[in-house]
């Protein structure tokens, strides 16, 4: 059904008239059915404006008509800009207290990715290279999965959900085009179907507002849950930022733009202008320099020297006859961990850093345990180097449980193995992985996969070096392209 053309909300009308009309619309939509609402809240201006409008609308309803929950979800990627993360955490707590005291059915939720999906577990643990536009592995794991999981739980419990988002057409031409497309598919006035989440509809109350109109509303209307919007403005001014990261529920949502609040580790943008501006504009934020330095070190054009020439499964991938590197090497992953712990220790122990910042946690203990598990059990780095690195960088004992002594190999044995391999790193890593596989299966009652694991380890170390691996891949590719290359030959070549 086609939607009639709407006039601009502020055309010939005052702010109070626009707010009154919009809050009445929100009340009508809220009371029209029993479908629960999920409001996306990032702590930025747009999501704050939307939540404030919803809050005002609910305040205007009698208690007996506030019949369904309004879930406010905020996704913390665990690598958010620390200033913004602190602001959002404080806002959610204030919001919870205010909603309870005012008798409103508003329930704040701070969502985080599962430990297996966090940024540092991916980069330092598994060795995924820093995200790039063509390898944007972070968005799905850090943002989409936590929010979508929550929304799906609401849908399973109630059958449907309505997402209330602070998206605006004025943000970009791409956003305006996407929203115009959604507008044509509306099933009810102002509600658009969500193509990525079945049984969920999207409501965008301020879709036609300009940037100035958002700020005018926030500056003239007192914050409904007690947070000072002047502080929000100050935070934006300090970062010289015109944008914010919206609630991300699908991979069509673009990165946060060149000037935005988001992950301090983000390498999907050329520069982190917001953090750089915060450091430049406020001496109290100089403690963020190590974070900006680490982020810039992650963002290098050619990182081949930091990455294995093989993919995680040991294969060689060619593109235009050139080898495509795989994950970060063990040496690179250990160095990233050192730099991260070094930055965290500097912030925690520097007397010039504001006291409320010194408890910062750049990487959680849960993430460190998972990284350690991946290194030892999945990557067969049986020397178990994480506790040693942790102690060297923090001057504290790693508070983790000791690994099974049958799985880890001591430093003396590792040094002896290196000595026997005479500097051949590929030979060393292959033998070490074979030892790791053997030790892992030693205590198992069923060892049906032992030979496959051993064969996989041998295949990864099949080559003399990168040049030999690339040449082997080229020969195999050329043979496959040959008309004389039969199916039998293909299977024989693959087994080799």
C-alpha cells in the first residue's frame, strides 16, 4: 500500500506542536496492539531523542494503559570508545531507576557479544586480521548477533516485536534511499517490515528530522530520565562528531562514518577523528593516546609480514597468481596482546590519569581465558605463553587455572625442540602441532579422529617455505585448467 507524502515535521510549526503530535502518534501505535517494543539506544543524540519521545508519550498514558514492555537495548561491543561506553552505562542505570520510580514499563538491557565472538578473541585469539571493508568480520559478531539474539527471544516469547530506531533520512543519501524503499513496503502507518528479522516491524519516529532539529529538541526538552543533555552536547563538541553508531541489526548498515562514535579499534574508517579530537580538545582525555596509537598500528595498508602465508586450514589461496595471506602469526598475536596489556597497565597505574578511569578494562579476564584456550588447544601452541606475557606486561600473576600438565609443554622442552629444528620455523610448528594433537588424544577413550588430526597437521607443514607453497598451488591450478587434467588426476593431486 502506498504511503501518502508527509510534510516536513517542522514546516510552519513550533517544537512544542511537533512534539505533541509525535507523542500522540507514539501513544496510538503503542496502545494499538500487544506487540512489545524494542528501542535501540546507543547513547548518541538520535537514539536519545527517540527514547525521550517514547518516554514522554508513555508518561502521558494512564497507568492502566501501559500494558506492554518497552525494552531499551544498548549493544556494548567491549571495544566502544571508553568515554561513550561510560556515558551509556551510566545512562542505563539512571534510566532503570527513573523508570521504576515513575511506574513506566521501560526495561534497559546492556547487550554484549559472547566471549567467542569478541573483537580481541577474534584478532588475538584466532588471528583474524584487522577488519577491512572487504573483510568486515567484526560487525556480525560484535553488533548484529547480540541485538538480533535479543530481538528473536522477544519474538519467540510474544510472536512479534516492533523495533523503534533513531534512523534519519538526513544522515546520508544511502540511508534516505534505503528508508524510502522501506516506506513503500509499509504494512501500517509508519511501520515497515524488517527483511532480516521475521515477525518484526521498524518504527522510525524522527526519520524526517534534520540534525539541527534533533539538537533543538534535546536542548529545549529536559531529559525524561534525569541525564543532562547538555553533557551529551559537550561530548559531541569534544569529539567534533556529527554522527553516531545506530543499532545494527543487519550487514547492510554501513560503518559509522568518518566522524563518529563507535569502536576505538575500528579500522573500517581512515581515521578515528572522534577520539583524536577528544584527545586534542581535553587534557583530561590524554590518557586515550595509547588506544589511538594501538588503533593506528592495527590499520596498516600491507600487513603481510604479520600474517601466515597459509589459511587457517593450511591451504594456499591465490588471487591473480598472488598468494592471499591468512591469519596473524603467533608472533604477531603475542605482540598485539603485549601492546594491549601495556596500554591497559599504563592507564591503570598512571597517577596523571583521572581516578575514575583507572579501573578501565580493555580486555576482560574471560577473553584472556578464551584466547589462552584457543592458542593451546586449537592452534596447538603448547608452550602456553599467555600467562608469561600477562605477567611480563602487568607484573602480576595470571589468575587463571593451570592447564592440564599433559597438554602444555614446558619452556625447556620447547627450547630443545627449537634447537633440534635448527631455526626452521615451519618444521618447528609442524612438530609442535603433532605433539599437541598426540597429547590431546592421549587421555581420550575414543580416538577415531586421531589420524585425521595428524594428517591435517602434516599437510599444513607440507611445504618447504612460502615460495614452495605458492609454486605448488600454481602448478596444481595450471593442471586443473588443462584439458588433459582428468578427475582421477585431480583426486590424486588433492591427496598429495
